[in-house]
C-alpha cells in the first residue's frame, strides 16, 4: 500500500527558452484617437503652370434698354466721335418765355447762356432781323441801343433820330404803354430767353388751323404755340406824315416762328433818344388759320387790342418738336 506523501522539493533550475510559437490571429481594430494639435503653416508652394483654356460659354440674353444719357462735356460736337452718354450729334435751340421768367431747357439739354429776347435793329432805313429761333436772338445783356454806326473815316456813334432796337415783349398789356425811361422799367417788359444745347434734331410744324398739329413721325413735342411770321414797325421818322413800314420774315421751319403766347404787338421798341415803349401803330404778321372766320378789320389798327379770344380764332397753331432718340414705330406722338 502507498506510503505517506513526501514534502515538496526545492524549485528547479529555469529551463531554456522554448521554440517560437505559431503567429496568432489578427486582433480587432482599436478606436480612433483624440484629434491632435494643429501644426504650423507650411511654406508657400511654387506657382503652378497655366491650365488649358476652357470651352467658350453660351451667349447671354439681351439686357433691357437703358435710359437716355445726358450729353457730357467731353463731346466734341463733330458728330464723328461718340462718347459715353452722348452721340455728339448736338443741336442748339433758343427758347423765349415772353415773360420775365427764364425758360427751362428740355430734358437732357444743357443751358449755354440766358439773356434777353432780341429781335431787330433799325437805322436810317436799314433793318436787320434776328431769327428768334437762333442763338443770336438771346443777348446776355440788355441795351436799349445795342449798336453804333461807323462811317468810312472810322468814326462810330449814334444817330439819335433814326436808331431803334426791337425786343420781344413780356406779358404785353392790353392797353398802349407810356414811355419807359429807366433800365429797370424797361427790363420788366422784355422777354427772357435761354440758349440750350442738346442731342436731338428740332423741327417746327404748323397746322394752318386752330388745332395744334401732331409732330412728324419719330418726333415728340417740346412746346405748342402760335405761328408768327413778321414783326412790322415804322421805317422812318414817326413824326413824318408818310413813315412807311419795315419788317423781315421769320422762316416757318424755325422754332422762332412758333411763339408760346399770342401777344399783339409781340415786341417793344427802344429808341436811342433814351426811352422804350409799345407802339399802338405797330402790327405783326401771323400765319392765318384756314378755318378762321373772315372778320378782318380791313387794316384798321384801332382794334389791335380787342378781345384776345377773337385774335386766337384767326391764327394758325404750331408745335416745336424734337427727334426721339429711339423711335418705337408709332405714327403719332
């Protein structure tokens, strides 16, 4: 029978390393670590080579028409060189208010100067009319006698018996006026004017009736008025029993032949003697309306200050028109 177990022996000496074991299976992936601290910016890289050109894009849609621009200071006025906002096809238009107020230029037009509405000079049987549609009919300074007569010897002066100047009247009274002797009195009865520059061609039309005419195709109205033809004044010394008459016609295609107001007489006379006045003996020629009632006064000037409505019924109407920058095709404006 077995004996009693003995006591444990002492640990043995460590054995030699065994042979390497077989590689085990790959373990599962670990979790993502925490985000690291941002590093410093690196040096700039070198310039890359140019890329190849891409294909052309498609054409865009047409934009909306812009508003008409204003003629700029750089416009040469020759009609050959276009600049921003200006076709350089510039035109000059003179406006007369027939009042002491300065008339305003049309939209997109620029005022060149303002002044007083000058119509005619007369001296010793010679008279010269300034077309009210021209810039020369707007004098920046009012002078009752704006000229002198020079002879062959070079002497220049005034002829106080025959020299006259004629100015467009302002708000003519229905009654003949007394003599105006001071410059302030006279200026209060002289029409003001404005010379304007703009990009539109201007045309004047007359209806030959009491109806306001339509502007031509492609034009729009600036103002409407009454068809004015000729101012008439005494030719010689008013104290002479047979003074005669003097006057010059205004071209009917000129804006000056279309006055905004029908005033008779349409002008005031200034003599070198030192005074100005409306002369009841003077008269004007206006274009007659073909549908006017035939109630002439047979040349009798005694009724020149009759009711204004009766005068209007005999005078043709007119319109001053400017060309539209882009005509839409409408036949009436």
